[in-house]
């Protein structure tokens, strides 16, 4: 394993560790008396992954939202841990840590592209690649521990923000990858 690859792996582990430690207190949270009663504690529509429940998840607009993938993650939570809020918070925390790593990958590609535009060839210089990874690491840490993320991680009702964030970051990574390889996905 090359030195820059090892650095990248260490930085990813650090991003996950810092994110988990920062939001660890959220695991002590409970269901809240806001939307949680409507969406979780009195709602049996998402509790499991059976055919009728899946149909409900893909057709409901409960509380004005259409969010089937979010309901799937909540149904999985119920299957794994029932109505214990700890499991819902744990999965939210894991989703957020995943998003922080995805953000690191996006930031790395964007920083490498910016360097390439300025005439630097990141692939040829290990120092430039290391700098890109460290810069992406700092950006990912700011994303991961920013106070604006607290609501998404600590409030079960905000699961949709974490799910849509992951899908958005994956889409951006796909676009950047296609653009780097000269793929057909180009916006002009």
C-alpha cells in the first residue's frame, strides 16, 4: 500500500471516529413530542418490511412527505430493534458518518480537479495528492461536526435529510467520475 493510500485510509478512519465521538450523546435521545408521535410512536405503517408495509412505504405521503427510501431505513430499524429509540439514533449516526466520508471523497475530487486546472498534475506528485487528501479531510470534518448537522442526526424525524444527503453525494461522485473520464455526462 502506498504512502498516500495509507494516508487516505487513516483520514477516512479519523473522519468516522470524530463524527461518531462528536454525536455519541445523540444515542441517549428519545422520541420527541413533535412529529415523532405522528410518524413513529402511533404509526404502524412502517413497522417491518412485509409486502403490505412496503406498499404503504411507497405510496404514503404521511405528514405531506413522499419518502419511500427513508421509510425503508426506518422499517429496517424496526425489524432490528423494535421501538427502541437507540437503534434509530444509531442508524442516523452511521448514516451521518457515511455522509462525512462521501463528502471527503467529493471534496478530494474537487480539490484535485482545481489543482489540475491550475496546471498541477496531482497523480504525478505524491505531495500534491497528500495535500489534496488533507484538504478534503479538513472540509469533511467541518461538514461532519458543523452544528447544523445536529438536527439531522439527533432528531429521528430528520432521517430523510441523511438519506437524501447520501444519495446527493453519491450522485455528485458519479458525475465527477464521469466528467474526469470524459464520459457522456457533461453539463455545458
